[in-house]
C-alpha cells in the first residue's frame, strides 16, 4: 500500500498537463451504446509529474543492462546493441505483413538466411520460424510427432517420455498436444537412467523429449544409445534446444539422433527477453519431417526469388503471419556479427564460467552433481544445512547485494535447487563479485541468520506473494 500510494498514485484533483481540445462533432454518428456516459477517470497530473513517474519506474527495473543476471535456464546474456540497430532500420521495422511479396524480398532473404544458419548450427534440414516462444515450438514439435504417426496409421502411440529433470513446459506441452506423459527417472549422475528408460518402451510410445545438456547442466552421455532405443521402437526424438549455448559450434542435435528441435533464439541468440516476451522458438526437423512443418516457410526459386510455401502435410498455421520477424532478424544479426565459425567460443566461455563458479563455491554450497557441468551449475542450497537458511532466503538476501538471484527450486529433483547460469558475456570481475557475495551470504547464514528473515531490505518491496503476483498481476487502474 505504501508503495502504491506514495510512488504509484501521483494524481492530484484538477491538475492538468495539457488541455486537449477534442472535436466531438465527428462522434455524433456513433451509436449511443458505444458512447461513454461517465467521464474517463484519468490520472490528473502535470507533464513533469508524468516524466518523473515513468523515469523513476524505469530506474526500478533490473535487467542485463544494469547488472549480473545468472537466472539458470534463461540464458540472460548481454544483447548486443547492433541487433537493435538492425531491427530498427525503417525498411525492416515498417514492413507491412500484407505487403506484396515482391516488395519485401529483403525481409524474406533475412528469414531464408536465418533458416540456413540454424540448419548449419543444429544439423537439421529445414526450419519453420513461425513459433513465438520455446513452449510454442514444443507444441509444434509434438503436433509433428502426432501427425507423423497418424499419417502412418499408427494410432496407438499416445505417450511421450520425459525425464524427471525436464523443464516444466515439456509436460505441459505434451498435455496440450493430447499425449500422456511417461516420466523417466534420472540416475545419480543427473542423466537419464537408461535401464529405467528401457522399461518404459513399447509400441505406445510416440517419442521422447530431451534437453541436452539437461537442466542440471549435465551432458547426456548416453544420448546415442537413447536415440537408438527410441528409434528402434518407432518413436521420434524431440530436442528441447532452449539453451543451446554449451553446444554451439561443438555438437549438433542431428548427430545425436534428434528428429525435431526447437531453439529459443531469445536465449541462445541474444534477443532481449523477460517479462513474457517477445521471443521466437523456430522449429527444425530432419528431411523426412520437412513436409510437416507449420506454414509458411521461406523458399528460394530458380530465379533467386524468395517465396512463402505451406508444406504438403503441414500441421497448419500456429500464429498470424510469419512469426516474430524482428526477433528472427536480431538472431540473424547476432550470428553474423560473431560469425558461425566463432560460435564455439560462446560455449567454451559459458562452460568455463559455470565451472569457475562451481569450483569457487563448492565449500559453501552443496554441488548437486559432482561432475564437470556445462553452461549452468545447480547447487542444492547451502552446504551447512544446520543454519535453517533456505535457498529462498539466500535468493532474497542476494538482492540486498544488487545481484539478481539464480533460478531457484528448479529442477524439481534437487530439493533446495539454485541454478546458476553465468553466461559467456560476464567478466571475471563480475563472477568474482558474485562469488564473494555468495560466500558472504553463506557466512551470514551461520553468524547472523536473523538478517535473512525479512530480506531483501533495500528493494522497493520486500517479500511478495509470488503466486498471487504471477496469477493475478495488477497491471491497470481498476477504475478507468
Ligand atoms: C526457457 C525454456 C523453455 C521455454 O521457453 P519459452 O520461450 O519461455 O516458452 C523450455 N525449455 C527449457 C529447457 C527452457 O530453458
């Protein structure tokens, strides 16, 4: 309430910035039920009030441009400003989705090129750039699996296998696509338990969804055996490639035996994300599944002209027009400014940074899997469990030190999970600062546990009802 009144509600009766003389004559033809009968209750503020209000709000934001953001699984890497420059070029920004195809060849070329770049990176044979997010790509991939089996008149395949470490969107997408989830357990190394997997296999399995490296940041070393097992029973392999950082330029999902992938270009390929979007989740497939991709996909004819096509057995359209074009454009700009041949440096640095943090903190926090990690490291809370200080407390206390907390309580199989993804764009100084702060917090947990109770202390609001904030966000004036 304090926050609302003092900072958010700045209206003062009868104060105005501008008096807009609205011409109401041309509204006289409006049907009376469309006309407002009571006065619009806008905030009554002066221009300086408005400027200060929004400028102050903008400064309360935390983002990759203001500080370290090791939110695991989210790949909060720096978003190069050149991508924004490209996306703001008027020729791209002002293009109309219904413009004649001859007038937008440049934009189609960007899409076509991006398709080719993503093919090269993943080893897939064709991409649809249409999905608007990672989870959207998952749904498309599952529809493809469904249609593939249905067109072969194989109707009993109703189950999709997912590891217990999977990202929450995986089982959700499986359910939305009308499949049942078969959960496969992880072993003590944090990877798929192949023996447990074998027990789940049958001719009712439509496929498997895997993330590799998985959400524990561990590479699935048995992937070739897994892909053979799934293919042998007639299933397909879906690759959740939301976080491709570790693999860039080092390995390809196609070589591991995957048939379908989605990529979160807003994570790996550095388009700004958070707060729900915008993103893009291009879906790539191997040759035999090309015809199932959602339309439209971009093709180039013999004369060098770009066109849109809908594949023959397409699962259909999954959104309006052509996907998030400007996000695809930023992806293209990101890959080309680095150069495909340099992409492996991203993975090397991301993996090095994660392991540097793992080793530096292992005497203070319990490392969940005692092995080399890939792009992220998962701790199981404080090493010293006697303090009673939980992962939530540590996350809240981190904010007092100006650091964005890591992802917490995910993956679900690690009880006090803290998933740290430092990404490649952070300097050693930043990592050292984070490590220092984390050590300090571990010492505080022993010596001054009281301080955690109502942390964070220095933020505008302290402990929020996070469930309510996510389910019922207040995002507008109720009385407008
Ligand atoms: C982020 C993420 C997703 C979901 O992506 P959205 O774009 O948020 O829908 C799926 N799987 C994994 C492993 C992720 O990290």
